[in-house]
C-alpha cells in the first residue's frame, strides 16, 4: 500500500494477534483518560477544589492536543513501536508520581501525562493499522481497534468506581501505573521494530504538515473531527453533573450507569465494523451524524425517569461513537503518502474541539442542560454540511 511505513509491517504476525495485544492496552489508556468525567464530583471533593476548576483543567488538557502533529512525527521518524512504548512509559511515570506524592499538582501532572501518552500511542497505532490493512477492510479493522474505547467504559470505569468508593481519590493511580509498566514491557516484546528512517525524513514531515492545510478536502475532514469532538465533550463534562443532580446517584451507582455508555459505544463500534466497508465510509458517517444531532437535541427533554434518561444517553453515545469511529478509516486514506502526519493533525483538530467543549460544557450547564444539547446538535449539523459539501471519499493526494 502506498505510504506504508517500515515500522508498521506486521513481521509475520497476524492482524488479529496484533489487535489482541493492543486492544487491552487501549482499554487501560482510555480508562485513565476518561475517569475524571463520570467521577468529576468525587475528584472535586477529594482534592478540595471546585468542579469549575477541574473542568478548566480538562480544557487545558485538551489544549495539549495542539502539539499532536509534533507527536505524529515520532512514529514516522523513530518507528511505530518506539512511539507506542514511549507513550506507555510516560503514562506509567506520571501516574506513579501521583500515587507516591498525592496532591493537586501531581494530579494535574498525571492528567496531562496521560493525555500526552495518548498523543504518542494512538496515532502510531492507527498508522500501523492503516499501513497494514487494505482500504476495503479498514473500517472493520479500525472499528475492532476502537473496542479499547468501549472496553474502558464497560470494564475500567466501573472498577475505578469501586476503588474510589472504597478508598479516596488517589486509590486508582498505583494500580494503573503498575499496569502501564507491564503494558510497555509486553508491547516492546511483541511488536516488531521498525527500520532506520531515511535521511532528511524529519524535514519532509514538517513540510507535509504544512501541505495538509492547503487541501480543502483534508481541511474539511479535520474540521469534521473538531465539530464532532466539541459536541461530545460538552456532553462528557455535563453528563456526571446531570446524572448526580437529577437522580441523586451515589458514586457506585454513577459508575454503574456509565456501563450504559460503554454498551452504546460497543454497539457503535460494532455498527462501523459491520457497515462501514459495505455501506461506504462517507455514507455511514452521514447517517450516524444525523442521528447524533437528533439525540443531542432530544436528550435534555426526556421526562425525569432514570430508565428513559439512560435510553437517551445510550442513543446519544451510540450515534456519536458510530460517527467518530466511522471517520477514522475515511481520513486514513485521504492522503496515504502522509498517513501518520494526517492522523496526528486530525487529533489536533479533535483536541481543539475537546478544549472548547470542556469550557463550553461547564458554562452552558450552569444555564441548563438544554443549552448543552441544543448547541451540540447544531455543531453536528455543521459537521454534516462539511461532509456533504466538502469531503469526498478517497480524495486525490494532497500537495506537499
């Protein structure tokens, strides 16, 4: 395949074996990345800081994604295995610091360290899969890889809820750090090493980043990622506050309710795996994005029953997950000559969306949950316009 990286070759190992290794690691990373959202009130009480302070920290954390293209140079320059292992080591060290010296400062260091770890790990893995998989099957493969996202909600978050309920805010950090170290060792042993980079490769990669911004289709695709992430991040910030305030859920029940989101995400990833390659990547995102806008709009107006509220949350997260996962194989083939750089730059735009969404979500929730749902629906509508009018499947190679 065009643009394949030497570091992305499977070295005789089957793709299924690769997914069996990397999916549990993604569950670990995503569990840690997501744990603040549903347990925002618990961390607020434990650290002795207002919820608004933590939502601001989440926004600042999302701002780290602005450096995503620079991190995207690492797997192309030093190999996919190096980038993924470096991310896991950073993950382990930042969590170990918070476990050993618990304070607001080390909590923030862990928060940011996990985000930087994902900036190293996730684009490297996606580029690895993109290089190794024909486009006709890439929807299936990337959707299976994203099981690490729903797995975090179904397995990781409820377990962390038990730790937080039985101990204090710092209880999860040492177990997570130990698992991170084990994952780094295992990944280094299993994933084959890449070959040495060609001379001048780094300079060409920097030029490639600039080239992405001169292509309307690529800009449109990255704008889609920004809008989708912005809308969902507002819901992420407001979700725990809404559930706890409306239904007076204790911390254990709040953690259990997150399982509904995990099932929705699992269903969304399954929809992409089953339909993306058959229906077409672009068509599936159009359908799922429209459903997502409708779900955001209706969610705040569901009558005050927990079962109906959870059904609405299921629909919102199912449609979001189908939309965002459906964009990954689409984007991965828009510029195969610079796949790693493009995927990392796409993460930059998603980070911009999350940063704005974390700020807006907290502010709008103080006005009412309907404001969160209404703006999220509007943003998804704008994403559909971009996809319909600008982004086409398998664009011609971009300049630069």
